[in-house]
C-alpha cells in the first residue's frame, strides 16, 4: 500500500512539473495550465492517483469524463455546466510501435530502425507546443511477471533517454512499464512453450505505446 501511494505521488509530482496540476481536494483528473483535462488518443481522461467515483462526482470534469461510473443522478442537468467556458482541447496523438521494431527480442537497447521511428516522433513533438509525452512499455507473456515488468520499464526508459538526447525536455517525458498485464492478442496464441510460432504470434504484445499531448 505504501509503495502504491509513493508511486502515485511520484506521478503527480512529474505531471505537476510539466505544467499539469491536480489536487486531492479539487481535481482528480490531470489538467493542463488552461484547466483543460488531458485525454488519451482514444478520448479517455487521464486520472490522478486520487480518483474515486465519489471524488470524480465532485470534480467539475467528472460528468464529461466518467458519467457512467458516477453515482446515479450526479450528472442530471449538468450538461450545461460541463460545456460552459471549456477551452479548446489539447491535441493528442498516440502511436503504437512494435517493440521488435525498436529492440531486439528480449533486449532494451534501441536498434537503428527504432531510433529512426523515434526521430519521426521528435519532429512531430517539436512542431507543437508540447505538454507531455507518455511512453508505456509492454511485453508478451513469455517469462516471469517480475522479469517482464522490469523489461517493460527498461524499454520505456530507453525511449525516454533517446527522446531527451534529441532535445525533448526530460520533465516532459513520463514513462511507465505494464509488463505483460495488457496484452492485445487476447487468447488467440496457444501454448506456453517458447517456440518460434508462439513468439511470432505474441509479437503485437511486445510494444511501446507513445502518446504526445500538446497544443498547436
């Protein structure tokens, strides 16, 4: 429990340092300097570690972000309040890069081809007023949970290190490793033995999700 609280506090500190702000008493969503909620490329609001349904119900963006999860009646008649005075939304672009395109199998050292893909991302980031880059590493299920968690973190960190070397401010890049927790292959890849067929089938799970959030 203490470890989780510390991690949440670290995330909030990182986000606050790059122009986002949130307090336990007032906001349970990540907001930018214009008081606009930051969203993922799929339109989901970024929550802080203080988010709960009850706290979201008290947040002015709660009905916009999580209407279906709030207590019944919370958002009745709130449509006008939710849309009144809302500033233009930040631009956001999310790309998913196959980890095999960035790294050799089971490695966390960037390949030349991977650096070329990240160079394209840097160009896009420098073309906008950058708020934050979120890099989330993922692995397949081969290997232990703890090993895959560390590998995903190392890969996300390698992405950050390269972006910073290319001129992106370090406090603009937030990294996280999800290990094997969020596979995209579902249950279509059968077996547990580390065969070439299984490695090939699980390739989509070995990925890094990178999201650039900013304004034009």
